[in-house]
């Protein structure tokens, strides 16, 4: 029976999931699906552009994908020591004074905890735990963004949030991601979160993405920016070296904290 391209591509993905190492040669896939190697190569090219897999010499390897969504507490515990190191490095990017836009998320909350409290900064955030944490420090001026609060992320994310951001100009945006690849760029789990993150990026002159190694080389549901729109990516030493090289080649400075 003839398989249409979407069916073949789904069959290739299912096959890779089942195989040890989640990789296969073009010949293996061709024999399994009973199609030509040329057809397989075309399908692999499509799947690579979508960020589903990585092409290898003579075959392909399935990319990991991030869990669709986790509660904030669970994400906060993930790679916590690495998050602290990354957050401290991100704080080196702060202006002496000026406006910082701080995104929602677990790692960005650690950035809030690492923020110097004696610096005269304006911090604009949709991250309610971060706003509450920073509010006690008199040198910092904290502005919370309007919008509907998503319980799972404790963040304001809707059209009001994006509209308010469109009226602001910031020196630095610190943006969280659920996934980061050269093909799909910066990704997150929810369309409203994606729109807010996009608005944050557009509001700032400099854009920094702190990201734990477990999210480098993975894609999440919604893409909101390309890699070359970012000035600096900060990750930890466990990040896949090939993914790091690909990110750096795509434009941003990549720092291993």
C-alpha cells in the first residue's frame, strides 16, 4: 500500500523510537518501510528541518524533546546546581543601572535570587515569584506585568502582557526557554507564553538566554524566536558539544558557565 509523506515520516519517527540508541541507517529505514533510499533521504530532510531528528552519516538519530509541561516546583529542582552557576554568570550581563526585563520560569527565578540587591535597577517581570522575592530590596524598582496568571508557571501571559511590553524599552531581557535548537530556535510549551516571550525579546536592546544543558538540542511545542535574534546563550558544561557548536555558528555568543 502506498504511504503518503506524512504517514512515512510518522512511521520513521515511530521506528526510531523503538530502536536501540534511537538511530537507524537510511538502508534500515528503506527496508523496513519498503521505499527507496532516495525517498527516505527526502523524508529525513523534512524531519530534520522540523527539529524531530538529526542527520548522521548514512542515517539519522531521533532528537530528544522536552516534557510537554511540568509544574514550577518540579522544574525548579531540575539541575538546580547548574542553574545557580548559569544564573550567576547571567548576572554579569546586568547594566550598572537601567531596565531589565525578566521572564517567567524556574531558571529565571534563580536569576532573581542571584541578582545584586545594591544596584539601582528597574526590573520588569511577569514572574510573580521573582517579583515577590525582589520586592524587599529598596534599591530595586519592581514592575509586574498585567495579564492572566497561569498557575503552572505563576506567570502573567496574555494579550495585555504583550501589549504592555510593546510600550517599553529595556536595556536587557533575560528570556527562559523549554527548548533550544538551531532549526526551531527558542521554543516553549504554550502559545500565550510564546507570545509574551517574543514581546519581551522585542522590548530589549540586548537579549540573554540562560538555559540548562538538558534543554539544549531539544524542541518544545511553540517556537517564538530564531537563534540569531539572541545575543548570548549561557549553559552548563554538560551541554552537547555538537549542539553548542551549531548554536554558536548560527549567531549568538555561547558561554559555558
